[in-house]
C-alpha cells in the first residue's frame, strides 16, 4: 500500500517552515497580479499551507485536491477557503470562473505526460481570459546537475526518513521511507515530471496558454522554477 499522502503530510508539516509557504505565495502573487477578493484556486492544494496564505491576502480561494486525508487537514489549516475533492484533469469548476490559479510544487505533474497536458487544458478552461496560472516546481537544472540523491535524517516527533531520488532528465523517481517512532514503516514512490522553460512553454501553448515569464532567471542554483502562464 502506498503511504504517499501520509508521508507528504507528516514530513512537509515538520520540515517546511510556514515562512516557505508565505514566500511561495508572495512570489506567485507578484507574478499573477490578481486583486484581493477575486476568485482564485490552488490546484493540488495538499493540506492547505498555501491556501491559508492566499486567504490571509484576502483572496476568495478554493483548494482542489484528490486526497481526502489532505483535504481534511486543509479544513483546519485554511478555514476560510472552499475545498473541493476532485481530479485536476476534470475540474468541477465553471469555464472562465477564476481570475488566477496556482499550482505549487508540481502538483499537476505527478502522472504521465498526458495527465500533465490534460490538467493544463482544464486550468486554461476555468481561467478567465487574461487570467494567470502560476506553476512552481523544484529547479530541473539543479536536479540535472545532481541527478542522484540520498538523504537520511532523523525527524523529531516522526522518526527516520530516507529519501532516494534519481532524475532521468525528465522525471525524478523518488522513493521515501519513514520508520516511525512506533516502529511502523511508511513507504511511497513519487514520479515527478519536470519541464524546463522551453518545454513548459510548448506544453502551455497546446493547452491554450501563453508562457509569459519566470519569477527569476533559471540557473543551476536557483531554488525553484516559478512560471507565469496567461490565458
Ligand atoms: C507534492 S504535493 C503538493 C501539495 C501542495 N501544493 C503543497 O505544496 O503543499 C501534490 C499534491 O497534488 C495532489 N494531486 C496530484 N495529482 C492530482 C490530481 N490528478 N488530481 C488532484 N490532486 C492531485 C496530491 O494529492 C497532493 O496533495
């Protein structure tokens, strides 16, 4: 059985400080230039760490995710947000209903190439003309420079976490194992698809979106790729 949702929740909650989600949302809003009060969505919102910040900025935010476990946590994390359990490839949102959409940390890109294309088409459909889609991911240039990673650490209050990754140039194949303090072992594999700016622009174009710009130029040391696509 895959423990992907539980591992994501337990490790990210403990290892990612609130400041990181605040910075992610700040950068995304700088790119999207959306006025407070307008309808926005976090596509693949997880347990709601970015939704919480979007609500703080005064946005009318909806979180979409397929995980019941993570959405239940999001209810407590971001009480001011609307939550929808759905697949990003078939959004239960009206055409042209959003001023902006955000997809933090590759949530659209955890499946096949076709899944990624379908999710982008759906995002394009639900955006208003002129609406912004901000996508963030880890930096594919940095991954390509160090394609093999093995990290082991003790996480206080959780247990021993082992993360092994192999980036094949397009997909990062990650295996995470957590040995909980109770002795229980959680294990999951993640296959995260990465797009360099040129490839992202091509994918966006097919979905009816225009690659507008990056938050900052991408080098091997840039922490994240943060891209603005426009309808
Ligand atoms: C890496 S986590 C990131 C979550 C959140 N964006 C964050 O940064 O905290 C990916 C999230 O995307 C969701 N997800 C992945 N593929 C999805 C799909 N096809 N439909 C709906 N949710 C999806 C997962 O359930 C998970 O919550």
